[in-house]
């Protein structure tokens, strides 16, 4: 496998591990909420350092263009990075489907033409490779979307539990007084 497919396979393994961690209830929802907040803070700090060290920050302050900071906050967050990642996976999946269709066309042409056995074996190898790439990229794309949904459910559950605890504390204080 090439570096691209080895890295996509690595992403697939990481996604499987993350999905198992999300589905097994060993890690609390408050910890997942803290993790999302920490990732957003890291992205915010990194984009701030990039602006500072590139000299753009002084230009923004000189021109009094504070709208750039609002634009940076909207653009550089975990949500946008995730959807960019899903977009790249989608493009990779579509490219794999295109490659699979091309190999299928070539294989069909070789079926009705007089070609040697070596060409047919090469066609079989190319078909196997194209199918493998479609399966890996498709499963990686699918798991990324599943992880997004499960992650949003876990975060929502954490917020609901926090609200429940606040209301429970409020009502016990009302009951005691």
C-alpha cells in the first residue's frame, strides 16, 4: 500500500478505536465535553499564534479590522476542521469509485479481446486494489459521520446531565428552605 492508503487505513483504525471509546461508557460525558472544549481552545490558541508570528496581528490592529478575529473564530474551530476532513474523505471515495469503474471497463474490454493471461492477471490485481481502496475509503467516510453523530449525542447527554444536576440541586435547596 502507498503512503496515502496506509494513512487512510491508520485513520480508519483510529476511528474504530474512538468509536469503541465513545460507545463503551467507561469515559464520562463530562470528560468528552472537556475534551471538545480543549480541542477548540488549542485551535484558537494556534490560530492566534499564527496571526501573531506572521505579522498579520499588527496589521489588523493598525487597520482596526477587528472583524478578522470574528471570522477567525468562525472559521478555525473543530467543527470546520471535521467537515474539511469529511470533504477530503468524500473526494477520496469518489476518486476510488472512478478508479474502480475504469478498471471494470478495461477488464470488460480485455474479456472480449485476445489478450494474454498476464494481462488478465494484472486486471485482477488492479480490480482487487480498486475494490480495497473503495472499501477502506468508504468505511472511513462512514465511520467519520457515525462518530460525528455519536459524539454530538454524547455532548448533548453531558449538557442534559449538567442541567439535571443544577435543577436537582436547586429543588433540594428549595425543599430544605
